[in-house]
């Protein structure tokens, strides 16, 4: 039988490997010069003023929530169609979470639903402190509309752009924080650019950047301007906040920095694969991804919607096609059910969940592999819903 085609896979070159080996032979495996170099490169790529690397996007989301002062008694809203980390970050801070249903076409947080929910929350004095829109599949949310709805009530915004480095909104790079306080990227191997494990928080706000830098390293500072002790010795450092060890290593950063050179190629290849899927499925009973006119997706995922989803999914897995489903609506997770969430909470997200399938999408997928995926999808769909 033909070999298994995964839904996502990293692309690692000899140049990437050499960059990592260089760090291993150097003086610093962590807290050396490569992390700041990677941060500067991502800041330059996106146009954000500050970039704070972390050991995962989950950590970066937690740092972002802490920097914005999220704590017990606060509420944070996100999308139900996301990885659990987007909402867990708020729970780590002791806050409550809420979910804003998605737009029926883009599957991203719906600005009109957000507006309604904010108006209602304002009337009952229960506004969220922060919202975390998620750029599902690599396509930016309608950030102009989301920003307009949130600023009216002084609600802060963290973009979960784990899928979306290399994407654009209004022709500008995702990550420039034009419509948000902080933007977070993930560098997990299935994402667009990888560091093994890793993440980054971008912001244009000097104070937020400084807080995230503090909290990623135990809340400890050696900055002479911040030190409170008088006449401190050369060994002196001070802990000012309860931080964590969320640092990225230089080994990881070297891989990311080397990968970043190929960001444009990665996104172009993914776009090409998406176009080929669109064309192949045009005359089949398959709903292909709708694109917002202002968004250029990074194409982390290619999600189709079909009737008979379960049969199609199982047939594809049986045929060696590594389909997946992104995501189970977060609030349907047993842990979240335990917090009181019930099925039916976000109707669009649940309808999506009953029809969606993520097809293989990664830059090193060959045309032959894609043709095999297309043929198997066509076959599975015709067998699941005979005409
Ligand atoms: C992958 C992902 C995360 C978590 O990223 P890690 O780097 O694995 O911690 C968070 N949110 C979304 C939407 C993701 O896809």
C-alpha cells in the first residue's frame, strides 16, 4: 500500500541543521545571542516593535494574559474553534472564559456576534478584560471590525496567530499588532515555521514587552534602572513579579532563524497547494475554504466541509491519508463541561465541527501526493453521498 501522507509536516534543510549545530558548538545553549537575533528577525518580518520569544505559544499566551493584568474576577473571551491553549491561558491566570461564535463563512470569531455579546455584557456590567481572536487555518480574522467592537469598551486584544505567521490582513503582515495589543505565534513543527517547540509574543507597547520579558524568566531583573537595592553588588538580581521559566533556548532559536529565511517560500507553496485543491474540488459536493477579501492566508490548514463527514474521514484514514479535524469546540471538552459549558453554546462552531475535515497541507507535499489525496477525497465523497 502507498505510504501514509500526514496532514502536516516540518521542512528541515541542511542549512537548518548546520545552524543548530553551530549553536551546540558555541558557548551558549540558552540565554545567548541567537534568541535576540531571532526576536529581531521576526519583529522586522512583521513590523512589530517588540518580539518576546518563549518556549511555546501556550507560554506566550500566558505571558500575554499576565502582562494585560488578567486575574481572578476577570473574564477572557476567545473562539470555540481553536486549540485548547488559547483559552487555557486565561484559566492559568484564574480568570473565567467565554466563547464568541464564529462567522459562518470564515470560521473565525464573528465581529457582529462579538459586538452583540459585548453590548449585552456592558449592559450587565460583565465586560471581558481581554478577547483572543484566533486566525484559524492561517487566515486573519477581520481584525479591523473586531478592533472597532472591542476598543469602544476598552477591551484588550491578543491575536492568537499560531497558524498565521506569513499571512496578511489589509496587505500588512499578521503580527504587526495594528489592531491588537499583543500577537502570538507558534513554532510547533506542524505550524508554518518551526523551532521544535516555541512561540513568540509581539507588541508595539514598551511596557507590555517589558512585563512579558520579566515574566518569562521568573520575574527577575538585573536592569540597573529597575533595581531597588542601594549600592547593589555585581551579583545582585531582584525578583519583582511571580514569573516562570518560559525561555526559548538558543538551539531552538537557531532553527527558527534559519527557517524564517524560507517563510515566503513556505507560504507560496502552501498557497499553490490550496489553489490546486480548490480547482480539483470545484465540481464536487465539497465546500472549499472561503477567503475574506482583506485576508491573505498563510494556509496552515486546508479545511473542507462535507456531508457524511464521519464516513469520508474514516475512508480517507483507511486509505492512508492523514486527515484531521481542527477543532473540537473547546467548550465541549470534558474539562470545560465541568466548568458549566453546554452543547449548543455556539451553533456555527458546532455545525462546522460536524462537517469539517483538514486535508494534508505542508510545503514538502509533492504534486503526486496531492493528486493521491484529491483522488481519495473524490472517491470517499462519492461513496459517502451517492447521487
Ligand atoms: C498550536 C497552537 C497553540 C499552541 O501552540 P504551542 O506552541 O504548541 O504551545 C495555540 N493556539 C493555536 C490556535 C494553535 O494552533
